[in-house]
C-alpha cells in the first residue's frame, strides 16, 4: 500500500466535516430552540434526522468491509471494542445533562457558529473548559 499523504487525509476530513456541518444546519440541529423542543417531545422532526444518520452509519459499517478490500486511509478494517465502565456512564450522564440544560450538542454547536449563531460561543467555551478540566485533573496519563 503506498503511503497516504497527510494532505489527502486533511482534505477528506475537511470534506466530511463540511458535509456534516451542512447536514446539521439543513436539519436545524444548529438551533438550540429546536433541540429543546425535541427533548420536550414537542417536535419530533429530529427523530428523522437521528434515524437517517443511524441508518446510514449502520449500513456503511455493515457493507463497506465487504465492498472494499481496505479502507481508503488504513491498511485494513479493525474492530473497536466497546467497553462499558463507570467512567463512561458518568461521562454520558454529564454530557446528557448539559445537552438537556442547554439544548446544545458539540457538533451542532460548532456548526451553528458557521451559521452566525454567536451565542453558541458560550457553549463551545464551556465544552472546551470541561474538556480541559477533564484532561488536567481527571484523565490518567
């Protein structure tokens, strides 16, 4: 396998991120008000977004290893072991609580900045602060 340039990897990440951000903006997931309405069960339109994303991912994960000899940027396909431990559950609870209280999820928050929704800067700053606190005081080296 010839070496893959870091430029190709960065360009593919940029293309994927652009597509992801466009999809989030198109689905209105970049608007915290829409997220809160969904979480309050008043607007179930985002359930279609969730189903579409989960369905696409499930199909891709099931079919691509059979359709491709190897991934584009790796020598082979690998399995990632999912390990459910207390830190994972605690982190998920904290993440979910923050999401419910603010109506902001990290991906849509960053994409929302691209739509000019500047109040999301506070949420992004909180996300970065939380990640820094975890890395500084909680994470094991």
